[in-house]
C-alpha cells in the first residue's frame, strides 16, 4: 500500500500539458490516419496485430470469474443436502433453507459489490486500472477466509458481503479497461469475454458441487468455498505485469508512458504508435473542452445523462430476462420436479452450454450490430419464458418436468450468447472516455439496485416456503423482459464501427437512437 501511495503522489505531481492536436495540422493528420487505420482493420487482422492486447483484455475480464463463482456457489448451496440439514428447517420430509436466508446469501455479496462499484470509480481515476485491481485482488484473498471458516449462516452472509466489495472493483474496471486497450473491431469480442468468465466460474462451481453433493459433512460446501483461492494470486501477478490503459495515461498527462503502453499492446511500428497516440489525444482533448476533472455529478449533466441512462438500462436489464433462473439453475431444476442428483448433472450441462454460447457470441459481434443482437436475443427469451410458464401451468408429469428443465437451459443459452455479452460491449462503448471509470461503476450499481430485490423475488417464486411457482415464474420474467425490449427499441443506439470521437459527436448532436447507424460523421469533425 505504501508503494501505491508513493506512485499516486508521483502521478499528482505530473505537469499535464494540454494537447495541441486540435490546432497542430501534423498531429491532426496523425490522428486522422490512426482512426482511419482502426476503421479499416478487420477482426482477424486486429487479432494478428494485437495478440497481447487481447491477452491483457481477457486477463482483466477473467477477474469476473470470482463474482460468478460465488454467485453460482450460493445458488448451489441451497440445493446441497448436507448444507440443508446443517442450516435448514424441516418442511414435511425434506430440509430446506428458509427463503429469508436464501435471499440473504444471494443478496449479501451484491450489497458489498454495490459499495465496491462506487469506490472503484474515484479510486480508478486516481490510481489507474492496474493498481486498483491489484488492491481488490489482495482484498479478495483476505475476505475468502471469513466465508471459509464461517460456522453459521449469519457469519457466511457477512463473509459474502465483504467478498462483494472487491467484486465491485472487478466488474467496474474490466469492461472499461478491455474496451480501451484493443482496436475498435475487437471491442465487441473482448468485452464479451466478461460473460465467458461468468460461464467458466459456473462450470467450476457446477463440477465441484456435483462432485461433493453426496457428501454428508461440512466439506460438501467448504471445499467449493476454498476453491476461490485458486484465482486471486495468479491474476494479481498477471495484472502487475500488464500495461496500463493508454487512454487513462493520456488523461493524466503521461504521454510517454501512454506511448509505451500502445507499443506493448501491439503497435507494429513507431509511426503507427504515434498515430494511435494522436487519435487518443484528439478525443481526450475534445472531451476536456466539454468538461474538466470528471466527477460523479458529471454523469447526470447534459448529454452524459443520456449515456448514463443507457448504461444503467443495459446493466439493470440483465436481471429481467430470465438470467436469475440460470443463477439458481440447480434449485430451479429441483423445483421443476427433477431429482437432486440429476439436477446437479443438468446444472453442469447448462454451464458448459453457456460457455459454448459465449464463444458463439464472438461471431455475432463481428456479423451483427449491438442493437440487433440485443433486441433479437431479448425477443427470443420472451418467447421461451412464456412457453416455460405455459408448460408449468398444465398437469405435471415427468415429461413436463424435463420440458421445464430444457426450457430453463435454452433461456440460459440464449442469454449467454446474446443479451449477456453484448450488454458489456454496449456499456463499454456508450460512456465518454473522460467518465468511463465512473460510468461503468454507476451502471453496475444500477445492476445491483435491480438485482437485490429481484433475487428476493426469484427465491420467493421458487421456494416451497414461498410462492412455489416453479416454471410459472416464466410469466413474470417474460413480462419484465418485454419492458426491457421496448426500452431498448426506443433508446438503445448502434455504436458498432464507431470510434470514441464519433460516439461523442453523435451524442452531443442529440441524434435519435435509431439514426445512429445511418448518420455520417466527417473525419475532421471535432464537435
């Protein structure tokens, strides 16, 4: 921590020289060449020229695996027989975790993350993405001890809440960092790896809980908890070796370091690195003329209010299109009438299929626009959710139980291939560069504001001590997904193939969302 403070003091003493890029014709030509080269670069060409940028983006996004791991772990704990007998109450012949404790287990981590995301924005603006993430990884290592040694539901809930604080740092920084270090054509695929990290976490959890679900002692849940220690230390070492975002360095006036970062991220010549630097300086200078030092209040002023609203909508909507069924998949399968052992098997299959869907999403982001993927993915899940509700409303038998399970898997698959990954891409592209760290943090806070009551609602709908709706919850999630689709249709712009400068101009000109794709921006326009 002392080294971080020393580094921060050094940052504060840097004499920030304002860029002359807007008035110097040579620098302007470099900026134009840099932006044109990014526009002309295809996906595969960008991968070949910038493999290290892809690697560092994936490394940062992989920090999300820890939030995913814990989120899915709690969803599986409530279905573990040993955990139910230790902490549950008897309902008929079965032991169940009361609804209030189910909700507390699911919500405590999200409450901690809500605090974390608000801390992340200001700290990242001051320390940078690397040091902020390193600090969060150290904190993650420490807080896992509380959950692992917890001997009551109360202490386990406290442990989850404290673990949630570093989650907030990870989810706020990962999409912003990934979008800033890769070329324009790779922003979609690289930010989509956030959803893949969620799937990797769920696969590990599904495999661990399936392997331990037949144990009758405390190690049925303590071993999966201990597996969390696999991730923080290796990631900490990798993040320490990673380059800082050149956009952040330019905003701090550290142009020489920004140039070195650009070269490390894959610039194939000094000339191209200088052009990329000029392109970034141009955008940063345009935004600096609009507003000074970024603050949270800036997110709710002028055109940035619209951008913040879109970011919050994208994040919050992840909770309303059936994704919470995936988070409690094992318990959902059991409530649909599947045997416990088969429910854990289906959960593992579901997690693996989500990983496949994430890989497919990379191709979707290359072929289709962000708006198109989001609208069609949401429409598909609305249809599947309504069918799920109908299936749960008829006379129940083995066939209807498996039909509900299959529909739950399909809903998760569609989410993991469309809504989930493309939401992160939209979030990272919508905010201005100046406010990105703050915008992604506030957007994620909106996610938690929406998720915390929705977790309670999901537990209440599925639990036998609650409403016991099983697949009928499809009606509820189908209705909320319809609202998300309508909001996106009217307010979600298309930002594929747009540089950050072009995005700034489109928002500043107050172009309607449905005209973003067709509006032409001249290469020399600065406002």
